[in-house]
């Protein structure tokens, strides 16, 4: 019989711009110590660890964890692109639910470089060869950085299908900044207006301004999961639990649909959300607060529909009605999201976990979603993997 996975402790450091942070190992260690303190545990209590990062040599996880302790436990290094942090969480949760371990650590960190993302391996095929070829065929614009072409192209597809406008994306960015203004751990805390987002330099004419993209970021975050028996033995609150979780990878429709929305994981996100709702026996309408993967405003908008927060084609009205913020149906990205909080690839999924844990504990302070009992997390990595996690307050 699967055991419930309890969030025993979470930790996170303030995100920073490239060149302004500590090294990856120090950031990871700081997040681990924060999570241990939050749980009231020592490193000796940890039985397994999963360490997530994208840009780093093998066994970087050991380098980070050894600053905290060297107890001989299994340490697994995880790399799943932008969904790396939640992939580490997915593995940690499996270990708890299937009784392999009683107390498991998931940590994510990233020390990023300025500028657009790129491959460090130039003597072999990239995992994105097929994605790049499809993007070239569908949107062209080879002078635009690939990540912008992927997600800008997805937004452009939505605009062409449903009449979405650039202003709709600007509203999402302005919303993110309002939320982040109350998050001391976010990279950017300055509130932006829709007009300021629209007035930013145009990265792709008619499709995206600079403020519609998340920045390269450095940071670390961690979560400690435990079983109910371990929680009782150590006096740990079982207030926040993972009640369902799913990881999906690409389907044939990713390429067969010849649609940029599908190429950036629309069906992966939809399928993962359907799986967690089926596992938990609830509908998405029961969710109070959402942290979703807003690497670009365009991805936030299409993810509203993929997660079932609104019907396909109705995101424009969903935004106009304020159903994506406080006072609406679903408070999305109360942390400020990747757009304002920042996106250190390996840490992102665990930073989402950090935010939602505090929301369900009722300890999110100015960001608190009133009466939050059920939370949904969505973390997407192209190439591809999507992890959707459903949390509930006991």
C-alpha cells in the first residue's frame, strides 16, 4: 500500500543574477540547511538525496551535499532540463510512497551564465535537433534565440487561433510583478505596468517584448519528504502532503500536430494534469493556488488551458476577468513565478514546492491566498518532461 509523502521541510535562498551569486555548491548547501532547519531535522536523518541541476559536471550533487554532511547515503544526480527540480521531487516522493526510505531530500541548484541558453556540447547531436527543425519549419526567424522562438512561436500560434493579443501577455507579466513585490526571495520586486511591459525592447516584432521572458538566474531550493511514521516519531507536522503526482514526456502529437503549442509541451501538461486529478479523485476546480511554468508569458497563457484552469481558447477572457490572481478563481504564481522570481533551472521546481508549502501552511505572509487547501504545481522541461504535483493541507 503506497504511503503518503509528507513535506517535512522546505528551504530556499534568494535568487540572484549571474555573477552576483555564490557558487552552485554553496547555494545548494544553503537551501539544504534551510530545509533541515524548517523540518527540525539533522542531516543524519536523511536516508537518500536527489540533486538536480542542468549546467554542471557529474556528481555536482555530492559537492553541494558534502558541505552539509558526509554520511554515505545514496545521492542521485538529476538532469531533466527545466523540469529538473520537480523531477528530483518526483523521485523522492516515489521513494517515500513505496517504502524504500522514510526521509528523503530533494535539492536543486543552478549557477547560470548571462544570455540565451545554449548547448555546451558542440561535437554531438543535441536533444533539440528535431525540435529545432520543426521550429524552423513552423516559424522561421532564425535570428531569434531558440528559446524565444519555441515559446514565442507557441504564443503566436495561440494568437492566430484565438485572437490573443500582445497586451494579454503584458497583463500576465504585470501580474507577476505585483505578486513578486511581496516576495523577498524573488529576483525582481519592482511592480511593472502593462504599458511598461509593452514599451520594453521588442525581441520578436508583434510577438514578444523583453519583459515577457524570464531572466537567467542563479539559486537553490530544497524539500525534505518523509513518511507518516517518520513524522510521528520525530514530531513533524503532517500538514502538507503530496496527494498525487505525474510525470509525462512527449507524445507523437508533439511533432505530428505541426503546432508550436504542441511542440512546447501542451499535451504533456494536459496529460499530467489529468493523471493527478484522477489519482486524487478531485477536479481542477478544487484547486486554490497554482505555481506553473511561466518561463515566458506565452507559456503561462497556454498552460492555463492545458491545466484546465479555463477552456481552450478562453485564456484571454480568463485574464481579463482577473481569474488568474487574488480575488479570482485561481491565484497563479503568487511567488511572482519564473518571470519575476527568476528561473535557476535546477532549482525552479523546488522553489515552486517551497511557495506552495507555505501557502498551504498559511505562512506566505503578504502573498497568502486566503483559505488555501489544495495547490497545483506545473514544471515543464523541453526535450521533454513535465511534472505536475497536487498538494493538500491535512
